[in-house]
C-alpha cells in the first residue's frame, strides 16, 4: 500500500505519516527530509543556493524514486502536488489524502518556524493566515484531485485506518 499525504505546509502531514505508519505497521517518510538527505542541505539552503526551480526538479526526482518501494506512507511537501505531473503520478501509484487543517491553526503552528520555511520567511505574523488562504486557493485545483479529503481539527489514526481498509 502506497499512501501520499498532501496539504499545506504545517497541516500535520509528517505528524500523521508517523502516527498512521505506526498504526498500520508500514514505514513513514517525509519527502522534504529525503530531499535534504540526498542534497546534504536544508530545504532553506537549497532554495537560497539553487532556487525553487532546482528544488522542484529534485522533489520530483525523489518522489518518483518511491515507485520501487512497496508499502509506505509519505508526507509530501506542500507544493509537491502542484509541479510537474506529481499529483497525477501519486494518484496512479497510490492513495492520496489531502489533510486540510484550518488556516488559523496552520498560521499559529508555523509562526515559530518561519526561518526554516523559505516561502513564509518574510511574511509578517499578522499576514500569515491571509498568506495561507491565498496559497490554499492557488493549490486547491491540485489538492482537490486527492482521492480523500480530510478536514482536520479532529483527525485520529482511526480516520486513516478506515480509509485504508477500503483498499486492502
């Protein structure tokens, strides 16, 4: 079973990948961490040194390297579904789940992490929620292609297990 979690940065994709992976007994991965491992640099350093275009190409390459893996759950980066043919590829190769947290929750969660997040590093705290609203609207055409859409707030491991039991 190949599971891809998509959604805005800060929506809890990595958290839920780890929780659901343990509950399902399958390995969990974080696409950004896999990119950092491959490059030997943080995402912020990659953006600063090589630019977003390079990052998106590397993201596509690492994502598609999961074609050879059997059972896993992968937390993708927030923009991953929006570039190249990533969303279509994930839908063909596995189960896609859009984790859709309330924007106020995401803004509050990421205020302390801005220096590690190149896309929001220069956004004023009071503008974060509006920034995420605009980003969500731009990405919605891609995110809405996910097979499942979980409006968060009260997600549990049970939600993932129920969805995935449909695919056993």
